[in-house]
C-alpha cells in the first residue's frame, strides 16, 4: 500500500474529507422572508457524503452574525449502506432569533473536501 500525503494545495485548517460525492441542503421553518424580530426561525442543514460515516463529518461552521441569536441543537449523525458503499450524513438544526429589524445576511456555508473520483 502506497500512502501519499495530503495535496499541498489542500487548506491546512480544513478537516481531511476524502469522498466520492458531497451535498449540502437546507430547509427553514418558517421561511426566512416571514421572520419577525424576537420570533424563532428553525434552520436545518443536511450534509451527505459518499464514502465517509456520519461520525467522520466535521461540524459545519456557525459564525456569529450581528443582530441574530443562535441556539444550535445536537447534530444528528446517520449512516446508510448501499451497493456503492457508505453514505454518511450530519444534520444540524438551530433556532435563529432576529434581534433587530432589517436585512440580516448569513455567511455562505463552505465545506472543503477531497474528491476521490
């Protein structure tokens, strides 16, 4: 077995995630357009990765956003075995409460991974 190091251009601060495919999806309840100051919104973010188990998936970044209180739940980890191999998932759910009126922008979610294909 010949083991090679991580590629030199892979970000040093990113977790090592070699996988065949990766997808991220999100859902809201209620929709963000219906947000009211002081009322809770629920955001679900689902990360699915072919080739890794749910326990190998890192937490998604949750940066502080001015004017928004965040209350994250414990992540839900799951594994699914298929004919093509393992699919791991990590679902992160959080309550978001706007503290001020106006536009609040959440930063983009970015996940660095190594495509093994």
